C-alpha cells in the first residue's frame, strides 16, 4: 500500500522517493534534534542533490553545511563512507552500509519498502506505524 504523507510530516516521509536522501536525513538525526536538521537539510540537498554530487564534493564544502549539527568532522567522514558504499557496493541489506543502525534501517523498511509490520523502538516511528495501521 502506498501511504500518504501523515499528519506528523516526518522528515523521512518527505524523502521516501529518494532512498539516499531519506537515509542521509536519518544519519543527520543521530544525536541531533529535528529542529537542527531543519536548519540544514534544504541547504544540504540543494548543494548536494545526488550521491554522485555529494561524493565529489570537498570535505570543506560539506562541513560548511553540516557544522550546525555538531560532530561535523565525524559526520562528514561517515556520510562520505556511507555514500561511497551506497554507490559502489552490491549491498543486499541496508544494515550492511556504514552508519546505518536500527533507526535508519527501521525508517528504510517503513518509508522505502512501505512495510509497517515491524517492531521499532523509536517513539516517532511507532507513532507513524500506529497512524498507518488506521488506514
């Protein structure tokens, strides 16, 4: 079933047609608030519209955009490692990619694979699943 955008409008929903962007959002949300991610996501995706553009960008360009999220050197390295694996490996399970933990894997299952029959720990993802099951 193709789910409409929920009344909660989670960031992941907005990018469910672009799995790389949706996973980047999940990675940005690690140890950061939605409010902080809101400040950089549009700038980030305007500048780095695709994984190919991103991977060919300098660390300095990337850090300039993601600095408000904190841990910017680590984030830059992990986002590059993730994107390189995204582009160049024949991964079969999303969890094989660097930086993809349970939260990102669950979001991928829910928003990209459109499977809401999973057990999640994140309260926001739980809220989305409860809503989707009412449709």
